[in-house]
C-alpha cells in the first residue's frame, strides 16, 4: 500500500472549496531568500516570479493583499531558540539589504505589511485581525519556505477557521524533498493545492460575482 493509499483509506484529502471572500498572503519573499548562498535555493526564485504575476492579478481584481517578512530588532535575541537553530537569521535586521522585500513583489500603498519573529505569519502579528476586518474566509498563500513558514502559516490559517489555498507554483523551498513532502502533507490535512492558473481564474470569477 502506497502512502497515498493510506491517506485515501483514512479519508484524508477532502477539498475545502472556496468561501465568499479571498485574500492573498505573501510570506518572506525577501532578498536573502532569493540568494542560494544566504537563505535561498531550489525553486524559490521561480516561486517569486510566479507570485509577481499573481500579485498583479490580485491588484487588478481588488483582492486584499498581505505581505509578511521576518526581521530581528536585536541581532536575533527576539528570535529566541529559532535563532539558535538558524543563526543566519540574526543578520535579518529590519534595514539590512537581505531583509528587504524583493522588488517584483514589494508592497504597494494600502496593502497590509507586518514583521514576524518566527515561522507563522500569524504568530505575534495582527494578520488574523486584519483578515477578519476585511471579511476574508479564503486565504491564498504564497511565499517561502514551503516546509517552514508557509506550512506553519497554513496550519495557523486552518486553526483560525480560514480556508487555506496553497498556490503550488508560488511557494518555494531551498531543497526539493522538503518542498514536495510538505505540499503533500498540507494537501492531505490542512489546505487545497491550486496552480497559478487556477488561482488567477478564481480571482477573476470572484470579482465578476461581486460586480454582478
């Protein structure tokens, strides 16, 4: 029996489907994560390029957009044990070049922007409150890394009662194995997995329905 057969037998992997109001979340697409000799690797730059396309579509369809990045105020001390596991994070002070958003996906005026100190975009931030204020029930998630901050944010989005949608073409990791295994696990337990093309089509449909 294959891994997938086991999950099917136990009735994992049901589709969540879309709710009534969507938002786009972009996690940690920062300069340091675009460099394979800093915090990047494997398919992160491809995911950034695809997210730039999706971000343009979201803006054209008035989909709320949230940008979250990781940065330390005191050379890693506020990262606690996270900085012990990943010492390279200590260099990501707010003004450091590697801590800045990649230009192609940087925030526009009026979009939600916040800093985080750990993996989840929800932990220690007011992202959940902002989403509630916007009336969002379906969260399209992009960013890096798939096995780290994306996965943690998906888990928390589910815990907040949101419908997490992982845009597969728009999430990246520094290695292929963790990327693929995390996508499998999220798709079986917490989220729906969608392509860039499917997500673009949904944003357009949602706008058409709102205007009808």
